[in-house]
C-alpha cells in the first residue's frame, strides 16, 4: 500500500473493524429477507453497532477529536480543530433489501477543511482512501477521475428523492435535461460510493440534492485528490446545503449548467 499517514491508518483500521460485523449482519439480512416482519429492526441495530465500533476505535486512537455522526449527531470533544464525520452504513436501503452495495464512510476535517476520507465497500473489499495533498487510492492503486469531456459519452450518477423528501419536480426536470445530453444515468443508492466511483473514473460525474455532511465528506476528498471538482450545485457550501456536484474539470461546468437550466 502507498504511504498512508498514521491518522489514515487509524481510519482504515476502524473501518475494517466495523466492517466485520456489518458483513456478518448482511449475511443475516439475506435470511431475514423472507420473514414477514422483514429485517428493518435488525438493520437499524447493525447500523448503530457499526457506529459504536467506529466511535470507540476513533476515540481511542485520537482522544478529544469531535464527531459528527449520523446516529449520535454531534459529539463535542476537547479538540475543536479536528472533527470526524461518519456514516456508519451508507446505502441502508440496499442493505435492507439484501443488495450488496453499501459502505462505511469516514471523513476528517481539520480547522473546517476536509483533509482525509475513507469509503469502504465491504462486500467488494474495495477500500477507497485519500488524504489532502497525497492523492486518492483504491486499495493500493492511485485513482484519477475520468478524462471524458464530451457529454454524449458521459455516464452520471445521481440520487433520487423518495417518499417524504422534497424536490421531486426539480429532480425530474434535471433528469430530463441530463438524459437528453448524455450516455445515461445510474442510481446505485449509496452517495459515498457514487463519489468514490467518480474518483475512480467509473462515473464521469455525480449530483444529488438533500444529502447530509456524512454522506459526502469522505467522498469529496476522494474526488478532489483524484483530480476532480466538487462543488455545490448552485454555488453555496455543499457541506451545509447537501446539494453536491462532482465531476472532472472538463464536464463539471457542463453538468452544472445543465442542472441550472432545469
Ligand atoms: C442515503 C444514500 C443514498 C442517498 C440518500 C442518503 P443512508 O444514505 O447515500 O444514496 O440518495 O439521500 O440518505 O440513509 O443509506 O445512509
Ligand atoms: Ca448516508
Ligand atoms: Ca447511514
């Protein structure tokens, strides 16, 4: 593996530890899937257990760092300059339906700047990691965003709003614009992996509105360190609004303009 910092090694070790239990629980979901009650209570306890492991491992290795976690929310530490941003299970709907596409996502902020990210696809054992200034990697392979600049050849990922979420009309207008100009759209159901796939050049870009900081913190570092652009769709701060766009330098402004035309 290329040289990872001690902090990155802490993040990777925490992700791998939490992943072991999630992998076992995913096997169990495949059995529970057929029962009448379904696996939903089981899945929420798997999610909470993953978060507990991540919290314990990260706290032990870096005492005092603050946290923003999906389940526990904000946990203030004595060190206000560092903050872990954690999604213990991204792609919950996939997990719940026994679809093997979900991840653990850990981002690190230093003085308000995103400096490191790990997105771990447990089923495929794909560990995406990046540190500011040191590049992005998939396991031990350096990542680069795709080099396509022609929208007609570009494949974009997105996330669909669903029951209880706002913005259905806008989303449908955006899809209408994007499908008319591109090679297509994918909706895989785990935002952290959508961003990791942009970093890996699998997707040419990704956009989604209504996300939370824990969905995007780690993936944003990955895309930037792979040479891509991450921005807010309408120009604000995506960590606050959750409206994110990620792509390579040749396509980002074309995608942004297409979305703005919607
Ligand atoms: C969700 C996934 C999904 C996105 C949703 C998120 P969760 O996170 O990232 O791709 O479309 O908006 O909430 O709930 O599975 O952690
Ligand atoms: Ca999530
Ligand atoms: Ca989650």
